[in-house]
């Protein structure tokens, strides 16, 4: 076999041993938070028809999709984003529902990033969507879940930045900018490129009052006090309504007792075109990108046939693990695995013992002794694998238990070990 076959392609990687255990623990913690809010699980396919994620849906750019054909010539893609998939499912299976849907998911997404960006092309996401509720209370619930997920995961120093895409859209309409100019302006503002924004606006027919607001956007961020300035700057109804909704949201989050984790950023503008209201990113130390992203997408489901408002979020689990590692936050995997070793003569007894221990919720690794290896070899093996105890079946009635941390052994009756 060629050694090159042992390597993974650019942008993907293997996750194993301790890291894999830690990932499972963190995912379980996040799931437990979402469950507390009464969300039901849903699973969607890893690949779907191309049209689910095309440019009209406002998902990632076509060149960033992993595309292939099925046997009938249909264009399929590995899902780059979970939200359009959930939207499709909501329209297909819940059209008769007249109450808001609360759906949660976990799965891998695939984006064909450029190699030099240093980003993974396959990442694990866990998230939730609240569908059929256009209220500020729904926005607040989603953000409350995000904050509690961060806290439950063990990260205490973080910030959730909230933006409002309608504020920007209102300014675009007021300035009467074409779609190409608007998109270029969005990118410059998102990058907080003040001079680029100024240069672009100078070449347009934008009036001075709106131009000054656009120039302020890259620096228009901070705590809830910034909302007063944003409201004063807004010269159109769409932008003013966007600020009023954020003011109401801040009040609601204050009632949750979570306002201290919140900041507002009017220069935050998502690459995903389907967002229609609030958008937000959760940041912490140790990673250059956000850990959690989300927002309101009131028009996305209409593209699948049902016009209902929705809001949701997605956690990039891999980014969270990177941040926790760099912050030296301990993740207790609580493996507590025990190993049973036995000779062929006592196989029946060993199987009975292992079965009894597993039935009582204990994790047991089962191994037949190799005559060429002494017990020291198995003690070293257990230490390398972080196994707490080594249990050697000595007879049909007795076992030798070695504490791996101290390597001290004691002889016990099997009945005593089984708790009889």
C-alpha cells in the first residue's frame, strides 16, 4: 500500500482517542441545553439536490460546493449549510402545523474552501431552528440557548455580537444602490474597511447623509448604548424599525439576565443572503473565527413553498474544541474504563464477569492473555490507554485487581466484585 493512502485530503482530518472522547462530551453538553428548551431532533441527508443550496436560496457560492452526479444525471452536493435542509424538511413534513416548530440537529457540513485559508472543509455542526414565530421573544430564546451552550461547554469568557441586516438593507434602498454595488459595499463593511467604503461611495451617486451613515457602520458597534446612536442615524423607516427591534430584544435579554454577554454590531453583515433580520456571532479567545453563527431568515421557507418566519443558530463544534484547548479548559471525559484479562482456561468466568459489569453500566475492555507477554505489558497498555483498572481472572472464584495509577494489586473474590 502506498504511504500516501494513509493521509487525508487537504481540509479534512481524522479525530481519534482523547480528542474524539472530548468532542462527544461537548456535543452531549450542548444537546442537553437544547433539550431543556423543548426542541425535537431531526436528521437530514449528507447530500441533497443542487437546487437546495443554489444562489437563489442565498447559501454558499456555487464554486464552494462539492458537486457530483447520481446515476440519473442529477446534480447533487454535499450539504454546505444545515439551514436550507431543515427549511426543506419543515415545508415537506410540517405543512399542517399551526404552532411554532422547534427542531434541533447535529451533522457534518462541507465547504470547498481555498487551501490557503487554513479552514477545514468538513466540520461538525449542532444547532436549532425555531420555525413559525416572528416575535422578538423567539429571537431572545435562540440567543439564550446560544449563551447557555457556551456556559455549559465550560467557556465563561465570551461575547455574542448581534447585528441587523435590515438596517443595512434600509440604507441600500434609501441610497438607491444597485445589487452589485450593494454586495461590494457589504463585503467592505463586513471587513471594517473604512477607506474602501469611502472610495466605493465616492464613485456612486449616494447622497451625503446616507454616505455618512455607511461610513459610520464599520465603527458602529458596542454595548446596548450604541442603539441610541444607530436610531439617531437612521433616516428611513426600515432602518429605524430594525433598531427598535434590537432595543426590544435587549430588554428581553435583560429579563433573561444575559445582557452582559451581548454587544451590538451594525457592521456585521452575513455572506448568507437568506438572513432577513437579526444575525449574531459568538466569539471567545483562542480562535480567529466565531464559534456560533445564526440569525433570522423569514423568507427562506417561502422558496420551498411555505411562507413562515424562522430563526436559528449553528455551533461549529470543531472551533469550540480549538478554543477550549487553547484556553486550557479541561474536558472531563469520564471514560473510567476497566480492562479484564484472562487465560483460555477461565474464559467462561471472564465472559460472565464482563457481562455482569456491563449490565451494571461499567465500561469493560475484554482481552485474552498472550502467553508471550507478562502482566507488566498489560499494565503499560492500560496506562497508555488511560484505563483505570486491570482485572486479571485468576480462577473461577478470584481476580487480581491492579490500580493502574499506583500499580498496586489486590486479590478479590469475583462475587465481591460483582456486588453480590
